[in-house]
């Protein structure tokens, strides 16, 4: 077989696989609807009110600023210019795109490439986003491990969600392998690890808080010490690139975990849906940032985009 023909087939299979990932998320949601009907979804929509929307916007602002500051810290160590105000606007925009587009990573791809074009270094822009998000996932994994070590009695309740959790770990490992193959230098993150870790921990605390708000709105009355491990697991599986704007694995895992913990599978699904609604509300300022984005950026170079973007293709939010 000719090399050119083999390359075409490889490219076709790769794009087909990327197109099938959102279908997997859609299949998960369809199965949940079939199993639980629409009661969990309608209950979730009724639970969201004006105070919770205001709270979601406030928490979203805090987590976005912290995440943008983390991105800026990594980018600066790579020699890239990134003012905090611009970083916050770009991060908001990427969150909104992740929420409305399939796979949940296209906003990060757009953020990386746009920053790279402004700096005349697309590879550097992609590298900064990959390292920044990997640092956030590493802190999430560490927090999850610490909670389980402190509360080993919760392991049986988390048993049904072990496979999705391991899959999320595989995604993170894949990102690190890709980074290694592309000669990504992780020293910028290591050099700034105290700042990056502190910012990541703050952002993670914001996401956990929003999840706990969703749990209370959905009627979950379990102690916070029992809810936090389930929430961390849900955040971990959201890294799986088989979702539709974040929807899919999160709902399935929380339904399983809540059911195994004796908190009610349908309650877990309702919590996940409430969180999904609040997370979307928190990303809405990104729609404004998208409308007001600077259109004076240098024209895109398709050859560089094709070469450097795949490093983000398998990574979730």
C-alpha cells in the first residue's frame, strides 16, 4: 500500500473516531433517560432559581480568574506574553465553547491556537494550555487520592464508578505521553509548582463548591464528608472526551455512585443535571467574550494548526 494512501486512511479513521466520541456521550444520556425517564431532569430544572444562578455566576468568576491566572503563570514561564485580563476573557470564552460544542475540548483548542497566533508561536500556545490543564488534573487526582485515604470506607460506594475513573486516568496518562513524544518541557510548571498548585487548588475548591450547591438544590442531605468524594469522582470523569458539552459520563457516574452509597441513583442523576445547568450558567460570560473578541489577530496558518492541535484532542475539561 502506498504511503499516501495509508496516510489518508489513518486520517479518515482518526476523524471518524473523533466524530464518534460525542455519540458515545449522547448514547449515555439516552440510556439514562430510558432508565430514569425525565423526572430527574425536570426536577433539576425546577430546583434552579435566581439565587442559585447568581451564586453560580459568582463561583464561576472566582474559578475562571484562578484558572486563567494558572494559565498565565505557565505561559509566562514559556516566554509567552499573556495579560491577566486577556487570559480571563479567553478562559471564559473557552469554557463557553466547551459547554456548547461536542467533546468538551474544542474551547481549549481554540484558546491555545488563538494565543499562539497572537504570540506568533502556535506550538508554544498549545504547550501552555496542555501543561496548564494537566496541572489542574494532577491536583484533582491528588485531592481524590487524599480523600480516599482518609475515608477508605467509601471505596465500596465508589466501586461501580471505578471503570470510568480509570478511563479518566488513562486520558490524563495519554496527554502526558503525547506531551513527552512532542518534547513538551514540563520544567515551566515544575519551576512554578507552588503558585500553580495553589491556583489549581483554589479552582478545584470552586468546582467542588458548585457541585455541593447543586447537591443541596437537588435535595441531597448527606454530610459533606460523604458528598465530596462523589463530587471529586464526577469531576475526574468529566475529563473523558466522550461527552456533549460536559454531559454524559458525569451523569452516569453520579447516578451509579449515589445509588451504591445508598443516596438514590435518581438523586445522583438530578445532582449531575443541576450541576450541568449551573456550570453552563457560570460559562455564559464567555458568550459575551466571544462576541467581543479581538478580530485583529494574525491570520491562521492551517499547517501549524494541523500539526500542533492534536495534543489537545484527547484531553477533557
